[in-house]
C-alpha cells in the first residue's frame, strides 16, 4: 500500500475531481505551518472534544476511518477554522507577530516568547482560550511562562 | 665441555605483569554516569510543549488528508465504473486502502 502521496515534480498532475455531492462540503483551514503552530494550543483548548471524538472514531473504525469518520473530521476542521477566524478578527497583530517570528526562527517556540506572551494575553482576554501544556510537572513554572529561555539566542528575559 | 645448566634453584621470575594500581572507578560506573548525564540532558519541558503543539493539530491535519483521500477514492471508483462497467472490488476487505498507483490526468491540472 502506498503510504506516501504521489508527488510529480515534472508537471503538475493532480486529480482535481471534486468530492461527490452526497458528502457535505467543508472549507479547509488553509493556514500554513507557522500560523497553525502558533494557534495550536488555542485550537487544542477549544476543539479538544471534537479532536478526541475524531481520533476515537478513527481508532474504532477498524480501518474504515477515512470514510466513516468524515463527519467528525468536518467538525474538527470547522472548529479549528473558527479558532483561526476568531484570532484573526480579535488579535491579528499579535498573531501575525508571533507566527512571523516562528517562521523566522525555525519554528522554535522558545525564540518567540515575547510575541507569544502578547498573543496569549490577547487571546485569553478576547476569546477566553488559554495555553496549558498537559503533563507539566506540579510546582514547576510551565516553559512558556519562564521569561528566560534556556536555548534562546537572546539569553536574557524575553519580556 | 660441560653443558650450561640453570643456576641452582632455577631462574628468577620474569616480571611480565604490569604492577600499576587501577585508577578511578570500574568502567561500568563511567557508563552509568554517562547515561545519567544523557538522561538529564534529554529531559526537557520544551519537548513536551512542542509535542503537544503538534498533538493538538494532528486531528485537523489528519481530517484534511482523509477528506482528500476519500475524494480521490470516489474519483477512482467513478473512473473504474466508467471503464469497466461494474463496481469491481479489488481487495477482499472492507478497509479503506490507499491506492498503490496514482491516477495521472492526461492534461495539466492546477
């Protein structure tokens, strides 16, 4: 079985047949890696139920998850798109600053703590979504709240 | 001429063993120590942050990919129907199987 997509680098040959009509349409998120990474924890915060539902469906679908879990998948995509849309309407400047910083720093989150702090505050104020890292040991400051970052190019406090 | 014989009482012992005290710990302890230091180095909360940022995105990316696969799957089935006239099942299985061969359109697309 082909586990990899066919990539044609000579000519652009992509099967563009649209989805059949009996499957409801959904608009894809359409964001690239850096904005998605920047918004990942907010997506995780708002869409956890949908995400878990989708992954559970796939797990229990006995190898037919691709077709059987389309409905759950649409919910996941709509929820994530709603988060991106909300961030874009309310915290566009901070969001842009953060993901552009990520883009320029090899997607290393610890280089962009200042922008991240501003984004987190704005998103929490406007949307009520909070970044929490599951599994952080008790009594430790979560890494994203430490002003000094161990591996950052700038060794001092970032905010 | 009388033959040369060993001295009475035999020759003295030849010192062939090194007689140096072993310095430091047993080698195994250095091995353990190295692994302890490595384990400390690998322990990093930043890794947890990175992993979870990806875990939160995985369902989203998977859903998008699945939809694309299903779209291609239905397109393949429609083409097979048109060419063969029947709904031929290639695999004796209900599972969704990603196609081995990709359909390449005759004309440039996209």
